[in-house]
């Protein structure tokens, strides 16, 4: 059996510094300083973040990663899967991101449905009878888009994984099941996000067990159940919940990480876990560098205790 430090590899991501999906004040942060803070905290990898925040010229970005001994894992690519006419735009976006990822030998392309106003108004409340859902025709279209996306990703040597996401049409465990039914003719994997899972009325341990054969990447978030319940009660959008700090430093929320890592070990998961905390830029409880460092310290403690338990058994 691999040692715990070889089995569980921890990466960070720009969203813990409040970097949004579109240019703005959060993009004015120094990416070099961000990478330095990741390394100082103990991370050995990073996701790309929104395309355009990090340099898109591989000859610029690669030396910055190499001198810090950081691996680039992949990029989060949200697309409008419910739009029956969105296919060409989806593939164009994947090709643009894929060229950079392939040059830097990143392994993953993380696909997600794009947030929509219609679903954002029901964030965390997809059980509501009024919550919009995809039609049978749209689910069929999802299957086609993912098959096409997988074909393009394979051209770049990228492993396509799907990220269920709050404020999208694939938020809940039931919708995740529907997604994998619709894409059963593909080899798309699962990127399990622990925070989004809880937000969508799921349990990370249950989902990790259910999809153990498809689980190829994990996003680690922690979530305050108290704030989440308040968000549902007040019908907050996803962004409003983030502003109210629904996501916490890892270990300070309500997700059972010891149980999750025990399940991952039992199912022989081996690979990357991306530690994230969705925050509002300029409005964090503690500085991002302190948050990502504290999160990793907690997780290493969980993994260390798990290793001690295995050694003693």
C-alpha cells in the first residue's frame, strides 16, 4: 500500500484568493505572490483557475511553476450544457484551454454546467417543486455535449471529469445520477466537490462510495451547516451565501473529513485533492494565505491519524 503522502496529493486553486470567473479587481492580484503563498503553505500543485488569470502563454507560466516545483492539474471549464445550440462554443472553449493544459502536461479538464439565473434563485433548494429542471431533450443534449467534449479532451491527452455545482442543473445527488445516466456512453469521471455536495443535499462519503469507480479528482471545501440552513431559509443566491461565509477554513465546518478519507483509503483512491474555499475578494475572515495554510495543516492531521490507525491495525 502506498504511504499516505504518496496516496493523497494536495493542491490549491485561485478561488481561495477570491479570483472570480471573469476579469475584475480580483484579477489584479499578483499570481506570482499567490503561487508563493501556495508553496509556503505546503501545496505541491495548483489548478489553473479562470482562463486568463494565470498567464496563457506556456513559455511564461511553465517557468513560474517549475521554479516552485508546482504541478498544474487542470482547469475548471463551465459550459451551458442545457443550451441546445451551445455545442460549437463548448468545443471551442475546450480547445482554447486544452492547448495550454496539454503543453504544461496537466492531467485534467474539469467540466461543469454553467451557473444560470434560474437555478441560482434556487441554490441549495433544488427540492422545491418550482425549481426548474432539464427536459428529456436537454438531457439527451447533455449526453451529446459530453461525448463531444471527451473526444476533444482526448485529442489533448486530458482526462475529462465532471463537477456537480451549486446554481446549475446538476447540483443534487439525484441530478448527478441523471447526468451519469445521460453520459453512460462515455468515460467521463467524477470530480467530487465536498462543499457543493453538502450544499446540494448530498453527503460526500455516500457519493465517494457510490462513484468509487468514477472518482478521479476531488475538490475539498468545508461548509457551515448553520449558514447553509440560513441561506435556504432566506433564499439566498449562491453568491450571497458565499458573502455570508457559507464555506469555511477546512476543519471549521461540518463536513466529516475523517470519514471521507477513511472511505477514500478503503476504496484505494490515489491522487490529487484540490483544497478550495470560495470567498468574496477582499472580504475574508482571515487572509487567504492563512486560510489555505490552516486548511492543509488540518487535512495533514486527518491523513496522519488515519495512517497511524492503519499502521496499528
